[in-house]
């Protein structure tokens, strides 16, 4: 699933190509995504200028003159910039046609979505309960300590909770905990101040590094220019079950937490 770095990389790529352009048409090749595309969306958006593109958590927010077009990439989706005459690919479900190019939403599993709304972000049901962005000052030691102080759930589950902090998905939570030497199943409220501070800083550093490298391509993620991410080349434990730890050579193990596989080094990460 595309996580925060992949969505941020997509946002930056799209801005380069379509920032301040006028949308000439929204074309639906298939409307039955996670939620159906509203029938009147093409008419509402026609000839509207794209003012900006923001990211909130894993949501891409295309700001037009009278509202916002929200994309979520689901499990396997991507938004890529194409020339208008380029042949459609299988699973290209939506086209945004601008002056000089078009943007195509491709999603083999159709678990993503495209929604139009005209109200404030803070009122939207998908956005109003989200925690702070991890790369902002709002995600700081005081906030993080308070957020986990009464949580006895495994720390990995807590930092993947979007109400606590957004964007620390499975890949980046797994890698951050390894760097800090914290077992993913360790109860969140048992972390001491030094561990909380180190984990906070490591999450930020890991996400920044992943964004710089264009995200992680494990199966089918591509950015807006159709290129893969390269952060997977630096992964230390995620997806490494059965392989030797790069630090101590102990075999990497994996447990399931909240339905997600969690790789860790049993020697480097103590509970």
C-alpha cells in the first residue's frame, strides 16, 4: 500500500506538471471504485483551475476553485502524468485532462477512490479525526509522550494509529522500531523518555529519507512520472523474515500485530 512517502512523492511530481493548469475534462473509464464517482463530477470540474495540491495523511487533495478533489491510492493505485495521446493502460479508471497533459488514476484492485467535496477539510469525515502530520512541529515529544502514556497496546500498533500520528505505516514503523532497538510488541506505555524521544526523531528521519528516495516500491508503486521508489534498497528488517540481521547476523523473525506482519530482530529489539 502506498504510504506517506509514496503519496508525498506523487504530490510533488503532480505539482511540477499540472500546478496552476486548468482542468479541461474529467473522464471516467470505470466509476465503481471503493466508492462510486458522482455522475455530476465531470460537469462541476470542467474548466476549473487547479490552485494547489496538498497531502493529508495518505490523502491527496487537489484544490480547485470551488472545492477539492480527494484521491486515495488504496492498496495498489497510482497517479501518473501522461501525454494526451498515450494509449490507456489496463486499470486506468480516471483521467484528468489539463492544457498540456493528462493525469491517469490506475488501480488494479479498485480499493482507492476519488471524491469531490466543497466544505472545510476539518469537517470531512475522513480527515477530521486524523492525528498530527509526523513531519510538523505538532508531532513533538510532549504530544507523543502524552498520546502513548495510557496505551498498553503494542507500540507498533499505536504509532500506526492515524489518530495518534498519520503516515507511520507498516514499512516505516517497522524500520523505525528496528533503528531504535524497540520490540514492536512492547507496550507503548512502557517506553521511557529516551525511547520516546529517539522513536519520535527516528520516525521523522525515516520518512524524510524515504521521501528523498522517492518512496518504496515493493510491488507496483510508481510515482507521477511513472518511476519506482528506491527506499526499498535500504530496508533493514521489513520483509526480511528468515534473513540475517545486518547488525548482529541473528535471523529476522516476524509476528502478527493487529493483522499485520511485523518483522524484527530478536537480539537487537528487546521487549
